[in-house]
C-alpha cells in the first residue's frame, strides 16, 4: 500500500521555519552577547529568525544571455548539446 502525497513528511522542513527551539535561541543570544550562563532559560527575549539568502548563480545568468560564452568547467546549455 502506498502513502498519500499529503502525508509525506520528507519535504516538510524544506522551507524556512519561523520558530526556533530554546537551544537555537540560546545559541543566537550567546553569539550576540545578550545571554549568559547565570541567567534563567525562561522568559528569553525574542530572537529574529535568520534566513539564508539565495545567491544568483553567475553561470546560469551567463548561459541565459544570448551570445554569452560559458565559463570553463560549466555545463553546456541544454540547446547546445543537440547542435554538436
């Protein structure tokens, strides 16, 4: 019997979480110097969630431009494979 698509959890953490665990919050507060070991772990201040920024790949942008030369070691565009 197969599992329904809506019940699969493998991709559930693929998106960014908006809530941090207490351990993650303590780690960030320690890095910022806003928490020390002698303070309580309860009533912690709010911590902004850090999200990784997506970087635009230069090779993809160059390949999309007409007449662009591909960088050495970069994969050839899909249309160029059949032309050879």
